[in-house]
């Protein structure tokens, strides 16, 4: 059995209760196979793959907090510091009831390669909690965030590990966590990114993941002879990534006709009204059912269904495994040209294979949504310099990074004879740099 297959089998046996982690590691290991096979004996002797798939450390802790009636609750907090070969650990904090160790490990593992692809010196990590911010008051969120940081602060620092936002963790939560960190540590340092502009945040960080997704998509289409202007686009989600993906798609002349939340989805044939969407989600924190009040000609549907609409480009921007095989079949039947992943691992393995084998251009998450973490790294640079860059400067660096990520993954796919398999290209390009760093820094 090859070294790659042995490692996948070991993971399946050892972590059988962690399906998302197995899915993510298997996908990466399968695609870096040609790189490993070139020096199989050496890498096996040095346990390179075992070292790659086992996090440096996993921190799991209790987070007590007090609700509006004075009752105490307890959630579980996580920080998985996966690999810091190329820089301090970096990765978001997810607050969602579905969070468990499998999800945090899958996200942390993916983050290693994504961060490497940005070309910036950042390692891979992820964290969060099964706390559900939905329906909570500001004071409840504050109580949770302060108590979360009361434990997390021991393990993070501007040159050690710099967490950021993710699902359920936006500027409000980062603010409360930063406030708690400062009170404990008595130091104003760039320990978190996604901070408010008044206390060390970066312009364009809010927009970065969605904008970056579109910069990369535009470059991928351009290199395949397609102009994004005039194309019809499907977006899922209506959170941070989705909203700014819609904004940039519209700026580039495309028409976005859908968005969704965890209850249902909207179809607006005239194009999503972004101002209405921002008011519903960013200002009022309401459900998408409200959208029809702003746009009476739009349709609201309960449940899933975004991918059943005919379009040229699909941008899944909600959550993992939201684009399944039946969705991929519907997209292909409707003549989809490209899928670019704004969310992390939104497309199931089966759906990825189906889309690729039907000639759909597929930009994987670790490349396509790397704009968020790349801009977080730019926030770290500004904090170190104690300077603030203009929106234009950050946005222009973001665009350059996304264009270069596309070419890195495209070149890697070509180098290993994989044509337009950008999934493999991104994994290989991200892996090669981490591999060099791990080898050069010794085994133990
Ligand atoms: P938000 O919390 O801002 O938004 C998430 C959106 O997805 C909401 O519309 C939410 O609906 C929906 N959603 C969440 N879970 C589900 C579910 N199980 N089924 C259907 N819809 C769901 O998160 P972000 O926009 O920040 O993140 C979205 C994705 O992008 C995640 O995969 C995240 O890891 C990834 N990402 C985010 C980055 C960032 O900078 N923010 C950077 C890189 C990746 P509802 O409001 O009803 O819960």
C-alpha cells in the first residue's frame, strides 16, 4: 500500500468519529499524491504525513456564561493549532451549535494550505464554540465572549496565534474578545484580526473574503476566455462572505439572482437588492423572509433550492457540504460554467467529482476564499507598523494576491499534468511551501 493510502487508512481508523476531518484530509492527501510519491521513502521515514495531519495541539475548554435572567450556561470552546511552519497560527473562531472537534480540525487543516497559498507568513489554526449567538442579547454575547477569552488568552498572542472571525463571529464578537484580552494582558497588540477601525482594524477586511472570491473568479474566467460581465450568478448564504461577494459581482457587471440563510432562500430575477439585504442582515439581524417586503416581485422559498436556478456561475458562501450531488446535477443540467467556493468545503466530494468531470471550472475554497485571511495578515502588518493603510491600498494588494493565487494553483495543476483541476492545483501549491518549511526545520 502506498504511503498516502496508509495515512488515509490510519486516519479513517483513528478518527472514525470525525467525518469532516477525514473528508478534508482525504481530499488533500489524494491530490498531493504525485508530490509524495516522488520521494516516498524519505517522507515515510520522516513521518511527514503523520506530522501534517496531526495538529500541533488541540485546546478544549469550558465556557460558562450568564443569560439575561441570571441563569448560568456552559458551552465548549476549542482552539486547534495545526501547523506553524511558515508563520504564527492564524484562523477564525466559529460560533455555531454545530461546532465540534471534527469541524474545527477540518477547518484548521484546510487553513494550513489556504494560508500558505496567500504567499504571506501565516500558519494554520481554527477555533470556536458550540455557543449559538442567534437570538442572544448583546449582553449575553458579551458574557460569552469575555468568558471565552478568559481561557483562550493563555494560548494566543500577536506572534503566536492570531484568531479572526468566522460564522457567528463578526466585529461585535471580536470587539468583546479583544476588550477582554486587553484587560487580562494589559497590552494593546494585534492579537485578533477583524477588529473595529477605531482600535486597529483594517479597511477592506469586512469586504475582503467576498471581494477576493470575485477577483479570483474573474481571473479564472478571463484565463478561460470568459468575461464575467453580463453573467448570471447564484449565491448561497447572506452573511459576511455572501454580502460582499454579491457587492463585487454587481460592481463587475454580473447579475446575482439568489441568496439564502439557514431557513430558506430568495430568488430575485431582477437582481438582488443589496441595500435591502444589508439592512435586513447587517443592521436589523433579521431572517430572509423580510426581503419580500422590500422587493414584492421576488420569491422566498423555505428550505434548500438555490442551486436549482439556471445561471452561469455558482458561488456557495454559506457553510460546509451545502452543494451536494443532486445540486451539482441540477447545475450541470442548467449549463453552469463555473463554481467558486466562498464558504469552506461547501461542495461534497461527490459533487466536486461530478462538476469537474462535466467540464465545470471549480475554484476550491482554500484558494477562492483566501482573501479574508490574506487581508487579516495585512491587518497584522499594519498593527506591527502602527499604521493604517487606505482602503484602495488594501484592496489593490488583495486583488494582486487573489490573481497570484489563481496562477499558482493553475500552474501547479499544469506542472503535474492535471489540466484544469484547480482543486489539486491549490492543494499542491499550498502544500509545497509547507513541505519545504517542515523539512528545513527538522523532524523533532
Ligand atoms: P456568517 O455567519 O456571516 O454567514 C453565514 C451564512 O450562512 C448565513 O447566511 C447563515 O444563515 C448561513 N448558514 C450557516 N450555517 C448554515 C447551514 N447549516 N445551512 C444553511 N445556511 C447556513 O459567516 P461568513 O459569511 O463569515 O462565513 C460563511 C462561510 O465562509 C463559512 O464556511 C466560513 O468558514 C467561510 N469563510 C469566511 C471568511 C470570513 O472572512 N468571514 C473567510 C473564509 C471563509 P443563518 O444566518 O440563518 O445562520
